[in-house]
C-alpha cells in the first residue's frame, strides 16, 4: 500500500503523482496543505513535510520525503518504464535539467503561485502586486529557456520523456490553473505541453479544482 501526503496544486506533489502514475502504481492520497499540514506527517520522521510517501507491505515500512527522495526511490525500486535514461551521460543531463527546473521555478512558486493561492486561502486579502509582477517576469524567462530546449530536443533533456519533463509539467500546470502562462509566446513549449497533458498520468491533475476558483478555460483542454 502506498500513501501520498500532498496538496493538489503544489508542484512538488504534482511531480510525485505523475511519477507514480507513469510507473503504473496505485496509491491513495491524503491532503496536507502548506498552511495546514496533516498531523500524521510528524509520525513519518523529524521535519517531514509534504510531499511525503509511505509504503507499507511485505517488504516493511518505507518513508520517502521530498520530490527527489521519492522519485529516485521509485526509479530505483520499480521495474518497468524508466524516467531517467540508462546511459550515464544522458542520465546526468536529465538530472541536471530536472534540478534546473526545480531551482528555476522556486522563485515563481514563492511569488506568483503562492500569491495566487494565498488569495484563495484568505479571500479578504489584497494581492501583493509587486510579487505578482516579479513572479510573472521570472516565469517568462523560464518559459523562454524551456521553449528552446523542446524546440531542439523534442523533450526537456533529449528525445525521451524523463523526470525533467514531469517536473516542468508539474510546475507549468499549477501556473496554468490560474491562467498565468502566455502560451502563444512559446509555441514549441505549447506543443510539448499538449503532448504531456494528453498522457493518462496527467488526467487526475487536470481534474483538480479549488473551491470557488475555476481554472483557466483551457486548463483541461487537451488541444488548448
């Protein structure tokens, strides 16, 4: 049995959900938002935060916390489709770009996405226009870089889907929920994203909804 503690629009949790689905693993989810962590997280280990994975079965009890620990654990322990290339050099490049996505979108998450979410959590709160402006500016730069990558390779780190693609899609999908991505400015990235969100693993993410906040009109549209 696999249990995942996550929050639906957290890019980190979205990446783990995509990884689990691409591996063909069934799992149950437990909501644990940044502002109201689930109390069971304390039982998983000191300082444990979502996303956190708990696996219990004949092999014992395994806990993995954070996207890198969880995704690397799944890649090493689950047979079948690989999400990191087998060739050492290609594997290193996929890991490099996966790390770039996580680090590069950190400011976007801390400003633009967090501000959007906090407007939903505290509905009487006025948005911080400076954070929105700074986050939108950073996002445009990240989109331009990703557009160049997929224009050259087809996917983020080469010719095949890797964890770098899933990480990028997880971040972009969260921003796209609020309509913050100008897809017409990055046509190659738009084509790539349409392919990614057409995968069966992506369907649960497209079904996510926040109470009283509708997603952008094209959020769940596979053809934009």
